[in-house]
C-alpha cells in the first residue's frame, strides 16, 4: 500500500495551506501560481491571444493592470518584433470588451460568465452594483457577497489603471409583470 503524505505548504510559495472540505487552498494573494492563474484567466476571458504562461513569465507580469502598460520595445526585446506586434494588437483590441465579459475576467469566486451576464443585464455601469441589484439579477447569497467584497476591496484600486469604461449602453429591459417558469425533470415533447 502506498501512502501519500498530505502537503502542508503551497508548492509555489510555501505559504501554509488551508483545508476546506477535503480540499487544500493557498490563501496567499501574492502566490506566483495564483497571480499567473488570474492573469491567464483575465487574458483568456478577454480573448487576448498569445498571452500564455511563458509569455507572462518573459514579460515578468505581476498584476493584471501591467498588461495595459507594456512598453513596445521591452515586449519586442522579450518576445521578438513580430510576436510583440501581434500581442500588443490583441491587448488593444480587448479594450472594447462588453461589461459582462470584463466582470467575468476578474476571477471573482462564483462570478463566471452566467453571473456576469445576469448582472450586466440589469445595470449600465459597474458602479450601480449593490446587494439589491445582485438579488434582482438572480445571484445567490455567496456570489453576491463575493462580488460586493471584490467591488469594495479590489475594484477601487483597479479601476483607475484599467482602460475599460466599466459601463454599457445596452441594458436588457425586463417586463415587471413577466413571470419565470422553472421546469424540472424530463419533457417528452
């Protein structure tokens, strides 16, 4: 019988791991693996092609905001002229992403594509997000809590360094008299 000893420290940053329901979590916000993971998720969600783990490493990115302040000559030096031009064009292109995509890109726990679209459907600006708005959008208690926490603790620092407007011109108007029907089980026709 092989016995595997459960790790107590993060293999990336050596921070003490926290066990939650038989899963281990590194809670170090500066953990290199988590930083790269957040940047990768941000780039993938916004459709920035060419921004993989090796590129992030070569460019020595430590925060999402640094993506938008890359110096062309430094990127060319790290990646070569042709690749640098393509990457910088991709970064420029993503600046017009819609509000739902931008919200989804920040790796907020429980706020993926569906939750982001629900919230973006009832607001014109990220500044309008409140607990009441989240409830109106159909978010659960934990998702709402995570989004409000992110707004108060991370968004305030990020917003002035990111090129997004954090607003949308298209808001879905909902009929207040409309009813929603939920069907569970199987339909035969």
